[in-house]
C-alpha cells in the first residue's frame, strides 16, 4: 500500500514537472499578449519605475538651490515635492502588491542582472525626499524636524551601505555579466551613497555643532566610498564603449546615468567644503598655525572643480549618442535618465557658481534648471502615453521579461 502511494506521488510530481516544462517552453516562445488585466500588469511593475521619483525629487532639490529666483519659484518647487511624495507612495503600494501576489518574482527582481540594478533607485528617492524635507520643511517647522532628520540620515546611511554590499555580493556570486554588456546602471547599487554628500551639506546648517561634525565626517567617508566604486565601474563602462557597440537607441538615454556619480560627487565635495569652516574645530587635524576649516573649504572647492568637467564630458558623450540614434528611439524607463543624473551636474554647477561668486556660472545653472523642467514634462508625457498604450508594465515588455517564471498572472 505504501509502495503504491509512493509510486502515485512520484507520478504526480513527474506530471507537475512536465506541465511546468511545457509552460516554460510556451512562455519562452510566446509573444506579449494583446490584453492584460490589473494583476497581470502589477506583476511587471519593476524597480526602474522609481527612476521617475528620483527625477522628480532631484528637480525639486535643484529648484530649491537654483541661484536666480523669482516670485513663485519656491511654490513650484513645493509642487514638485508633493508630486514626488504622491508618486513614491503609489509606487511603493504597487511594489508591495507585486511582492504579495508574486513573491518569487519580487525576490528574483532584487538580484536580476537588469531590473535588480535599479533597486537603488528606491533608496535614492528616499534620500531626495529627506533632502526636500530639509530644504522646504525645516524653515517652516520647529526644532523637532532637524532632530528627526538627523536620525533618518544615519538610518539611511546604514541601510544603503548594507544594500550596496549585499547587491554587489549577489552580483559577484550569482551572475556572470559580460564586459560587452556593461552599462552605467552597474553603478546603481552604490548610487544611494553618491547623494549622501549633497544631502549632508544641506542638513548640516540646522544641526548642533557635535552632530554637524559627525554628519560631516560620515558624509565625506561615504562619498569617498561611492566615488571610488563608481570609478571602477566607469573603467568597465568605458572599456565596453571602446570594444563594443553603443547601447540600442531606445536605451541610450540611460547613458546619462554616467553623468550622475561625477556630478553628485562634485556637488557634495563643494557643499561639504563650504560647511567646513563652521563645522571643523581649529585643531581638528593637529596642525599648527593653520585654519583647518578654511583649508578644507579650499580643498573641497578645488576637488569639485576638478571633477565637474568629468561629468560634463560624459554629458556630451551621452548627448551625441542620443542624437545619433534619435530617429530609432521609443520610450523606455531609461528616459528618466534625462533628468536625474543631469540634476547632479546642475547641482554641482550651482555649488561652483556660489563658491566662485560667478554670475556666468549662475546663469548656466539657471539654464540647466529650465532644461531639466522641460525634459521632466516631456518624459512624464511620454511615460504616461507608453503606460496607457501598454508599451511598459506589460507582460513580456519590461526589464523582467527574461525571468524564467512566466508572465503576468502566471508569474510565481
């Protein structure tokens, strides 16, 4: 009797395996369906969607810092903050539904060689919300908000450091990526740390002396880590460009991601350098007859000046590449790279213009800000149209289309 039950169980398992294999063969040969329900589409709500909240938050931060202002500009910035918060809330709910309905697909998304890279975009969005809270909220609130932001700052730093370690470990252990496929998105696991310097430079003025000093030191260390890792990824990306073809036209806007690390590092170093005289005690580095704060300020400004042109060089390379393939482009979520990385370059230009008291650089910064607003509007309309037409967030059309677990409601 027991032998018969065992035989029956084994037979059922074999039938299940055969059925699963048939489904996988059918999935691999299938074309995207003509129709999809809500649950089908939620299965393909991918992490790159948070590139839109990154861009919206970054634009709000740029508007808060832009040098040439006018009446109502701050109100425009607050509108972008509200839009960013609403989108982030809705997207988090959508990702939560994906995790609830399709847990295996959700977990696989965290280490997928394409989609998983954009997990960092969620945390960068969090950083920019904190930055906006400091820029727009602290001036209109009581002393409780800077204290809350101090706690959130250190929580954020701890979490994203673990994310950077964990994601790169999984990629090193589980994936075998080809150098000919190298893209700037390989930097994304470390991206949440690249914005720490700029965020700390914004928060430090509202913090007490001791807390400001600790924040300053932590930001310098984490900015150094992220910039060093980014440099290693830069070398692989440049090697790919030298030995292989450019990315496909529709994904070339993603090349702008390479602008961000240098841009945000330059902005962070200049900002932290400018804060140094008010944060560093005179004997911080045990030097005699030397004002440590003023010396570090000069060092930060010079380092930012040294790096910003590197960001501009990548901006030019990316722009020429996009223009060369513009006739063959169709919308992908990579288009949000028109805004977020270039916002880093704009913030660096804003900090540089302030450091040198240069009206010319300030004028360039304002022009870049206007261009970012125009590109945000253009990308938002293109994104909405692609979603309505089923070109994104659709079975078989997103970054997760090659996951071996079916599409839509047939996902694991």
